C-alpha cells in the first residue's frame, strides 16, 4: 500500500524571505514523503491549495487572519500549524499556542532544524523548540496555575532541559524518562501553557476595548457607545485589562493608568 503524501505549505506574506525557504524545504522534505506546495501569502490561500496537512505559518501576517485567528482558521480546515517568526511578541506567540498551534520555530532556524520540527509535528503532534520552551518557562513563573494544576517537578526538569538547548527526546532521557514518557511530558507542558492562556489572556471583548482605546484613542464614554454597553461596564473591562497587564508585566507600577495599560497592550499585540 502506498503511503499517502503529506502536504506542507508555508504561509508567509514576506515573499522575498519565504520564497527561497520553500525552495530549500522542498527537496529536504520530499525525502520524508512530504509535498511542499507553493508559498501561500494568506491563510485563505493556504486552505485553497487542497487537502490539509502541515502549515508552517508566520505568526504575524499582513492581510487577512493573523496570529491566533490564523491558527484557528487553519485548524478548522484540518491543518496542523507550526508557527514561525523572525520576531513576534511573546504574548502573540503564546496566544497562538493557546489557539491550538503545535509548535514554534524562529526564522533563523537552519533548514535541518525546520525539517525536524515538521517531522515532530507530523509524528507526535507537537514540537517543543528551545525558543518556545523559554517562553513557556517564563510564563510559568509569571502566571502559576492553581494548586494541583501546575506542572510536576519532573515536567519542569524536562522543560528546563529544553530551554538549555537539549532536544525534547534527549531532555527526557537526561531526566530518566523513556521516549514515550518524554512525549507525554511535552503534551502536559503544552496543555499547561494553553490553560494559562485561557485563564490570563484578554477576552475578545477586552481586545475590542484595547483596540478602541489603544488604536482609535476613544474615551471611555465613546468606547461604551461603540460597544453598546454602559460606561461602568467599559470601566470594568479597562480595570481587567490593567490587572492582566500587570500580571504579565510585574515590573509595571501599581499606579499604571487603565488607558495606558490598554495602549501598551495594543502596541505589544500589534493590534494597530
């Protein structure tokens, strides 16, 4: 029986950078039974290429869906998403992981490393790079989960080993785990990261408020009118936005104004 060819599509609107990447990946992934499709500048273009496979998707896309929205749109059509970026704010990467992305690599990763990441997503469903592990570890320290929900000491050891540059399989072995146990640990590490996003990330309505205050510079009363809510409700959203900003940025002063927090979020999340 023939083994089905797995499609891979690079989703990136920076053609000068991503075009050569597609050319390099094509022969490397073909050796492993993958078909690299032409570069897709948008999520809709990627979906239109045909049956789903693995999408290597830039975190920040110009037109159309981007970040978490891009991940959700691709996942709805059956794609597994490996995030890629030259530089994306940590919060945006973690939000995209929370939306269901299977891993993250930096654009500076060498082709062999990117091929290994695609293989990991195909084989085990997840890829934990050193860059993503560092984000997970920082987020763990910033925003611990409730007692009983946090990572075990063993899972933390695996996470720290990957942060220090060991591939997940080697990190698991150095912690005395089998390959299967290592994969299970990586699964728990991703699950905890998703749980943090669900508990701490801005809600869709809070993001609306951030856009209106941080990008359109509307007053609280104008925000309330635009969203068809009371001024008290708009202020409640602003208080929550400031609280979450200070949770993520413990160095922020306690006196940080609500509107300033919204403006900082808008800039950090590339909403404007």
